[in-house]
C-alpha cells in the first residue's frame, strides 16, 4: 500500500476485555514498530520486529501485552484484560531496513478507550 | 532512564516569522536524531533527520542543528505558515530499532 495502515481507527472496550490492534506496514519494509501515545505525551516504544529475528519486547509494559508479526508483514498487538490505564493511541511504524537508522513511517494510529 | 526533552511545551509565532523549536537529549551514545511533525488525529510525519557526524542539515524551509557538546537539537522553520501548526517531536536512537521521543512542542501559527 501507499503507507502504513492500522485498524480499527477507534476502539472502545470495557475493562477486562481483550483487544487486538492490526498494523499493515509499507510493502517491502522489513522492520515494524509499535508505540503508545498517551494524551498530550510523547511516544513510548513498545516492541520492534526485524525480519525473522526475535522481536525486541523490552518496551512492553506488562505481560498483558503481546504482539505477533505473521509472514514478515502484518502485525497484531494484543492487550489482554484491558485496564483503564491502557487507554491511549497505539501507533505502528515501519522502515525499510534494519539498524534503526532509517526513517520510520507511521500509521494513523488506533485510539483505544477502556471504560 | 534516558530521556529526550523539549524546552518549551508551546510556541506561538506570527505567520511569516521563523520558528525555532529546541530539544535536549541525555544519551551521549545517540548518533541519529529525527524531527517529526504530528497533526491532530494523525501519526507522526518525518520532517528531517541528522546523524551525529553532522552539525547542520537543511531541508525545504527546515533546518536541524545538532550541538553534541551540550546535547542540544533544534528545528528551525523558515517563514512559518498556518499549515505548520502541529506538535513537533524530536527523537533519538542510541541503538538499533528504538526511537526515544521527547514530550513534544505545540507550534501555533497566528495569521
């Protein structure tokens, strides 16, 4: 596609429910990243996928958070037993090569609201 | 932990004036820096980047300056336009993969 796409654009859920957020990176990009942005704040790194390497999960805030990347393309971020503090915009980005020195292109984000 | 911070949360400028947005970083190992622009309801958009072996880089109407001595980064926007109104983030990467973002500066352009 022309850019990084994410779905859904908005998600409202009840506390305790599980949610799945999807990211479609730019075609051909080998690196994919998830970030979280709370209201009025900067972006917080969550997880990074690079090719077939083991993902860097060091930013995941708890074991309720997990992510997969299937076939080196689409990624799903899953949050289990959601809490109100999980409410934020979840942003996905992709870049063309490894090394963290290439421009990360961001999707529009998924706004998650946990009631 | 390491952090990248911005000096001013909000900057208000007159249309046509130049804007300067500042950023401090604390990780001396960082060797790549990026400025992003984020408009309401959208993801961050790449503006310009600079590597640590440079101290200045120019783009279209934008210039990034890097002072490694004092760990300071700035974004200069020439002839600021209403369309420049957004939140601007600086980001650093001290190692592969992660970008460490600052809190953001809101730029308001007055007509």
